[in-house]
C-alpha cells in the first residue's frame, strides 16, 4: 500500500496534509526527510518520530532520497523540486499519495465547502473508540490523536477530500460524506460555480457501487446534484432526513440535541463544541458510523468527550469577563457560523478578520460585506495573499467601507497586527469575546492577547 521506496523526502513537510503523510510513512517504516520554511508543533512531532527536517529549501537536502513528495504550495521553481527532476527521482504530488492510500483500503472521504476537518475528526475518533482502528488524515490538529494523523491497522482509512485543487477526483472511496456545497476556490474552476458542482458530481461517481454516500439533505445545491446509482443517506435539521436533530440547545460553547433516526428518537446527543454547524457535523459523523455498525450509545459517549480541533472555535483564554477565541473561518458562511456561536456567550462580540487570497475576496466580496452582522465591532487586516498577485480595488480598506455602509456594526481597518493589538486594548477594558478569524497568520493576534491576559493574571496572583 505504501509507495515502493525506502527514503522519502517531502518538500513542504510542515503543512497539514504533508505532515500527516509523513507521520504515516514513518509509522510504516520509511526513512523520512523533509523541508519547510519554519518550525511548528507538527514538525517538532515529526522530528521526535525520527524525521530529518531542514528549515530552508536547498538542493542538498535531498541527499540520498529515493523519491520525493511535494504539495500544491510548492512552486515549479523550487530548488528541491528542480533537483529531484534533475536526478530523475520519482516525484509524487501529495494528492497522488493520499489517493493511493485511500483507494487501497476501505476509504472514507469527507468532502464539502465547510466542516470537513471537524467531521473527519469526529468520524475518526468514533471509529477509534469503537475499536475499529482506522488510519486518519486530518486537516487540523486534535488533542485526542496528539496531532493531525492516526496510524491504524484496520481496513479503514478516513481522509478529507479537498475540492480546492480538484484532487478529490483521484479518490475512489468506499463511502463518502458531503457536508455542503458553496462557491469557493472558483479561481481553480475558471470562476464558474457550475464547473465546481460538476466536479462534485464526478467525485460522487467515483464512490464504490457497493458503498454509500452520506449527504446534507437540507443543502439546496446538494438537492440538485445528479447522483446516480449510489445508496444515499441524508442528515440535517429537517425531520424528513434519515438522521435528524430536534430541540437543539446552545450554551457557552456547547450544544445538544435530540437524535432521530428515520423518525425514531434515539436519545440526546451532547457536544462540547458550539454552534448549529457542529450539530450538522456530528449528524454527518453519526450517519456514516451508524452504517458501519457503531452503536448510538458509543457515538454519544465519544461525541460528548470530543474536544474539538485546533483553530476551530479554539478558546485560548477564558474568565468571567473576557474570552479569546481563534478560528479558521475564511469564507462568509464560516464567519457567520463562528460569530453566531460567539453570540451564545452573551457578551459583546469583537471580530478580527484577515481575508485570505485576492481571488476569494473578489469572487465573494458582497458575501463578505454581509457576513459580520452578528459582530458588535470588526477589525479588518490587510488581505493575506497566499502568494497571489493583487487585484485592483480588492482590498480590506474597500471591504471596510462597504461594511460601514450597511450600518450594522462598527468597522475599523488596521494596517498591521501590532496596530490591531494596540487599538484593541480599549475593548479589553470591558466584558467581551474576541474572535480572530482567517486562514492566514491572524492567529498570532489572539495568541498574543491571550498571553498578555495570562501574564497579568500571574502577576496579580503573585
């Protein structure tokens, strides 16, 4: 099942997808090396597991590598990639390797615009606690697995199926989950939402004919998909779905609901993560794992103890007056879900948002301008380019002006992280919940504020 080489070098080994592959390769006995531009908890963990990691890109890093794996983030002019081509080494894209892993066993692929990482984590944990010993590739870090991957010995492999670069079309899963479909990553689809939808239909067509598909039965786009001869299991808040939730309750970062399976009540599910979106994520996980024979009792117990995923409404600091949260939300729908969850704490909500990519901000400019109605105040940072070229008039300053015109929330534009931290000090004098959101480096702000508050508490205690 592994790629047939002993010494494997991963270019960009610190990324979520790449580090998960590296962890699995190490567990399977490969000698792993890699390179990245910065250290992280993930690279530290890999080094502890035996990987040799270089924190710069140089041709000499390949040394005696037998094969090379690279990610989409690595450009064609990368010196290590050029060296691999020069030496005529076997070269694999990250998606090629993951597809090989997933397709060789009973693969379970989780696709959709939002909720992939949390749903993948929930499914992986439920199967692990049920003794089904899955291998898991997760696009985020969870405490239960001490990272973003789990090495198992069973036939099950659980992985996210990402539509952003169409890599999910390489997967031939036994079963799949489709959480929702929305316009995103349209720069890879010629700006066409229709092309994105057709890619999802192709992905569904790749599911094993004796397998099954779990879908959000409330999603308007999914309802219109051309789904051929596959067993379909639906989940959602509507009682007509096979798996549904009723009497949902939300309180200070938790959620609970009555679970119904084909209209029959099956008990109350309690979650230690917030929001309606996590009710849906848990329903998807329950529907998938139920088909594999896991009992509702086991699933309820596992979900009650699920601690969430790093950067998914991650509470960094909390006392009676202030709560600091960091979240990966970088799409308008995700922003709305995160802010709705923040409102449950009954405190003024202060959002700090860093848009990611000029293309995404351009395609969804109107939606972004309408996404902050649940915030009492919004700080906007410059767009995190992720290597993209600028687009004229697509700026955070212009987005701030449009949000101001809606007159639903106060908006402040800040040029830098430090300026934002300085300006937010007045807000910290009052009761509030501060939420950083974005896929770039906005998390540094919430971590800095949290450290400042913790240090003050230590001084007071002393």
